[in-house]
């Protein structure tokens, strides 16, 4: 239980710093997910457009 308290305290102290490692890691993860979704979304959007124009 004491180890969990120490980890929680370390994370809390890190989040309160100006250059937080946790916030940087979350930012990098979010940036990666955005690029991944964009990379997969463009071909899907082109496919939907092509199917739409086939209907016309």
C-alpha cells in the first residue's frame, strides 16, 4: 500500500511541474492517434465518395 502512495505522490508531483513527463507522453500518444486516424480516414473517405458517385 505504501508503494502505491509513493507512485501516486510521484505522479502528482510530476503533473504539477511545468515540463511534466506524463503530460508529454499523453500528448505524444494523442498526436500519434490523430495521425493514425487521419491516415486511415482519407482512403475510407475516398472510397465513400467513389461509392456515392457510382449511385449518381
